[in-house]
C-alpha cells in the first residue's frame, strides 16, 4: 500500500525513468498507474537533480496539462523515501508494441494515431512545455484507437533551465533531433522532429536510425547526414520532409503537423515559403526561398573586413568547443522500449568566398544560353547547399576558384561554422556578364545574425553554372 491509499497490483512497464505498476486507488475505487520515479537507470539523479526534486518537477509539469490525449497526473506521494507518481491508467498497448504485432501501418491509420499525439504535443507547447522524449513507446493506444501521450519524465518547461547540463543529452537516440544530438537544448521544434521520426517508425516498422552498439556513429549520422526518406510514405511524404528536416527553422510547427494529420490526404498543406526574387531585364519572377522571418535584432556594426576575419576565427574556436563537447555526451536511455534493437551550417563561402588575400579568379566569357532566372535559381541553390553540406557546395565552384578559396579546408572554415542562412533575396542577375548579386543573413554557432550582400561571377558551360569568383 502506497501512502495508505494506493494498492500495487503488478508491474506493467518499465522505462528509463522508472517502473510503472497497475494499482488501485482505494479511496475512489478506480485503477491507476503508479510510477516510481527519481533515478535514471544508471543510478544517477535524472536531469541532474536530486530524486525528490526531479519527481516534483515531473509531476508539476505533467499536471499543468489537462488534455484528452495526454495521460493525466492525479497525485505525487512519498513512501519510505521513494517518490511515486499516480496517473491515469490507460488500458492498451504502446505504438511500438502495436507496430511490432501488426507490422508497418497504412498512412491513413498512422495519421489517425499520430494526429492525436500531435494534438497533445501542440497543447504542451502552448503551455511552454517541451516533451523531449517523443517516441513510439511513449504513445499509448487503446483498443478503440484512442491515443494518450505518456512520460513527460524528462520534459522541460521552457523557462526552467535546471534540467539541462552542459554535455548532457536526454532522449532516445533513434528519435533525437539533430540539434539535440549535437548537445543543444531541446525546443518544441525538437519534438516536431521526434514525432516525424515516430511517424517514420509507424510507416516502416522500424526506427529511422538503427542504434545498435555504435551510439556515437548514430549521433554523427543524425547530425551530419540527410534524414532517411520512405519511398512508400504516400500522402504523408511531405509531412515527413517537413518534420525530419535538419534545420529547426524549416520545420512545421506542431499545430501545423496536427492539422495536416487530422485533415487527411485531401487536406491543404501549409503554403510553401517564397521570398527570392530574380530580376530580369524584361520580367520579375518570384522564386522559392526561405520563409519570411521577423527582422533580427540589428547586430553591432562591423566592416566587411571585420566580418571576413570573424568567418575564419569563429570556426576555429567552435571546432575546439565541439571537440570538447564530444567527449562528455551522455544519454538517459529507456530500458526495454522501442530502440530496437550534427546539421551542417550555411552562409557565404568565405562568402562563397576566398580570403581577402586570395588571387582574383579568371574572368569567364559570357556563354550563350545563360538566363537571369537560371542564375537566380543557381545562386539560391548554391547558398542553401553550401550551408547544408559544405562539401557539396565546394563542388559548385570552378576548379580555379576552389584553389583560390584555399581548397576545401579553407572553404569549410567558413561554411562549416554557419548554423543557418535565411532571408535570401536575389537583387540582380545579369546574364550578359554572368554576375549575380544577392543579400542574405547568416547565423554562426555563436553571435548575432549577420546580414551580408554578395556578388558572384559565374561560369556557364554545357548547361551548368559554377561559381567562378566573388566580386569585391
């Protein structure tokens, strides 16, 4: 008997944050789920807090949510020095077990289940709560298809920094968002990725990443490689792409995810974001580009030379920091759940660019067939590619400009440190002299957003554009 009121029957589940028992509330005469909480499996306080502090925090966060798709918390009691969380008992199985028993789910059925989970998560985000451990084993499914989201055990109120420690990554590796896998703090966008990874599992029958014994290898793939895609995801393919995208800024909100899942295959997807403009002598055409973002706080005024210096200094410092971080990553992993078994930045390549001391690249002759529209499309593709994958961006330079940029090492010294680029706008694209001018804002791992304006000279041969140089 717990606290003179709750009788324990038998254990019904176990995870990284404690065992769950079926119990009975003898006062109200109803079944309850009772979880002993407070210690991680390795015997250290979860979240870095003392057991009773962590239990109180979990209870407080979960109790803030009153939603039909979130497991309700009834009570927090102490018995013989142990903390027990008393919750709503949900009779059914986890989504992980459902997929193990039945195999991959059809898109319509997966959407019906995950749409309910997204509804609960959207409510949590509206309340300022990030779940941080969304995965199939934390989604409970009743016999009639009702879904309850469980285990906010490592959830974090956005205003509460005490649950995050330097070098400590919490969550289940197969479903971790890239920014969390690289050691940054989870946000509601991280939950969006994890729900997308959970949908991937439901549709394919397995996690998007097989962890096995190579944990660090898995983390590297999550952070640096393009997310896996399902060829047979049907009408849910755009949703997977909009949730499992490495840049948090590019993900849909949880409310948008919910709306798409609940609308079904005939629903309307969130509008594609457009911003880039190509200016042709005869026509002006809208081109696809990053979403409009509220103007950032103006950064301190810096000259172009100062910004270029920062492009080389900051990456060097960041490399040291990331190397140190890699040595202290730790995980709180769930036991017996569904774990069967570092996003690239973006900006201006040394503005595409070479160091100021690099020799000027040869001026190519304009080629017949180049168009303003094609140049604008290439410029946008180049910036986003270099930001996402510097090696692929480097391949878009002519051999001469690759050498002038200091080889890949010099090129990666800038692009490899860019966290994201945004607000790309092509100002002018002139096929006569193959010069394209654009403005954009880049964000390094540290520091404020930096606006910049770049003029690139392109080459055009055999129907392909390349970056041949950067104009001062």
